[in-house]
C-alpha cells in the first residue's frame, strides 16, 4: 500500500501495533488509529472510483481537517500527490495554485466551493467497509509527497515539491533530532494548508502522540479550553493568536499567579517575530515554555528564542541553530560587520536562501529581524518599515490588526502608503481624527481602509497579496487621510 520508509508505511506500522489508541481527540469526538485507517481505506476506494490514479496531483480544500489528513494518506496509497489548499481562499487563488501544481482534480467538502466548475465534491463518509479489505500492492511513488508553500504575505506564494524521502527524513528530524525542541500531544488550530501543521500531524501520527484539533472557526474560549486539556503538551501559534490569547486571558480575568498553561512542554510562536513587551507578557501569562521560532520555507528553522533569553533579549529571534550558518549582507551581497543591518542569508549544508528579511547579528550571536525587505517604504525621501507603522496604528486606534501596503506613487521611486485596518467601517471618521492627531505627516498613511475582517493566509498572517488586489480593484475601499 505504501513504499517502505514513507510516512504512510510508518503510520500503518503504528496502527497495527496499537489499533485502539486515540489519534484525534476533541471535546465531542475521539478517533482511534483503527477508525482513521478505515476512513482512509474508504477514501482510497472513493478516489479511485472518481478517476484518481498514480502520479496525479490532487488538490484538497476542505473544512474538515481530519478528513483532509485521511485523504492525504489515501492519495499516497494510490501513488498520487496531495496538494492541501485553504478553503477560505478566493476561488481564483485555489484554481491558480492547483493549476500551477498541475493538479488533475480539486476536491472540497465546502459546498460554496464545490458548486463551481472544476471543483469536485469531496467524498462523503460512507462508513468503513463491512469486511476488512486486503491491502493493495505498493504503487509507484515517484511524484511529490507534499508541496511546501511559502506564506504569500508579500507576493505570490511559491510551491516547493517534497519527495517521500524528504518528508520522512524531515519528520524524523523533528521527532528525534531536537531541531524543534520538546514536543508531545499537540493542540492544533491552524489549517492543514499551513505546512508546519501538516508536519506536526505527520510526526504525531507515526510516533503515537495525540492530536487535539480545534475547529477551523474557533473562539479564544475554545482555544483556551483545548490548551487546558489534561493531555495537551504542545501548541504552535502565529503571533496574532498569541497576542489575542494574551488579551483574552486578561479581559476575562483569568490571569493567575503564574502561567495559565503550566502543563505545556512547549508553546511555539512561528510565522513572524513576537517581540518586546508582547513577548515577555505572553511568557508570564501563558507559558514559561514559550519560544519564538524563526524559519524559512527553503531551509527550515533558523533560530529559536526561549527561556531566560526571552527576558534578556526580548527583541531578538534567538541564536541561529548550530547547523545553520547565518550571515548579513548588503545590497551587493557583500558581508556586513556585527550590528550592521542588511539582508539575512541562511545556509544549511549546500542549501542557501534569503528569507526576505532585513536584520543584524549582535556581538553575542543573537539574530534580530527589523523588517521585511519588501516592507521598507519610501515617501517624500523618508524611508521606514511597514511593521513599525502597523504597530503604531494599532496602538493609536486600538484595532486588533493593521496591514500597511505600498502602491506606486505619482513620483517615480515614491510610494503611496495605504493602511488597511481590521475594525468596524462605521468608525472611519474617529480613526481619521486619531491618526491625524498622533502620526507625523512624514509617516502618516496617505489612505486608510477599514474592513470588518482582514483576509489571512493559512498561517493566519494578513494576506497582503490579496489585500493589494482588493485595494487596486475596489475604488471606494480606501479613504484619503
């Protein structure tokens, strides 16, 4: 059914050894290894009946993440390659990414999507076979096992196909090599279209640790309840959720004398730096085992900040991991000295990459990220970075989220600055007054737009590429400040 030394084969070995062990546990549902195995066998037969065959790429855009995970194994069993997409993305993006990967089928259990041409309804649960099916022979598995997709926060996401051997090696390294620190039963609230989520699920499925999923659409109360589960040991969250959870604990009067999630062995923040007071407050209120992980799609985890280093270096992303060589270079790719800001370059063996961030290394070896290369803006001869402005706008307005974009200005080399703010559009006049009073003309946005909800990527970062298109195509969205 699966070639040797693959995630699929390792899963079957675990399922055969402990069929009644719990793989998934939620407040209302538990799924054992044997039940999950039955579901993937059913899906394998359903996909085959729908024309899925070896060496095809098949896209999945589901609301049910457990079914998506079963579908991944089912497609591997057919020798096909799964491409996991976020069902919340616009139809045009789902179709474009599926086409870019060469997908022959796109399946979704989201009826709004499945009614469109080119999107097939995901096979419904028809139950386990009445009699056990013999395992089929091993198909030829020469296609990708997974597609790692960059976040797409500042441009078109890139797809990086990964072989079965690469995925298996990466998961083994996560579990045994210590690259990602302590781990265990994982609370999971991110869509499986986020690569980091898939790899955590792969790891736990083959090493016999529970996955505690939170619904795709969840409240902070539901996330809090999952983190308080007696078996919860690990969680990975983006900065926006760490900040939101911290605020929830404070606003609900739940802060105690120590960190609320004291049983966790790791609370990892990934997908963007969580820095300064927000980081130290989260460590104090949420978990002493909080860590900030800085990573790149091409080279994996680059650095980690945790423990006492959070208190002593709260604006850093930690020291590079031992096997990473990090350097800082100028615009001409020439090395820069300690404490000089430039482009971050990371190398693991022969694999080198530029994550697209600007930063510097201090004399103790700590790495600092000061902004995205793409987020350095210039207007009226003044340069500044978008994250600084976003943070100031959030503080001034009290908004939960702000995303600063740059559009071509009237003068060559000058940017028109647009701030998209997550807030009630009826508060536009109030926001204008506050920003005019508290931001200098040098850094004040040219225009602002208020949206009830800013669209996000599967990693819950603002989807800047999508926002840019909205600003460009919706004439009445932006208002002159």
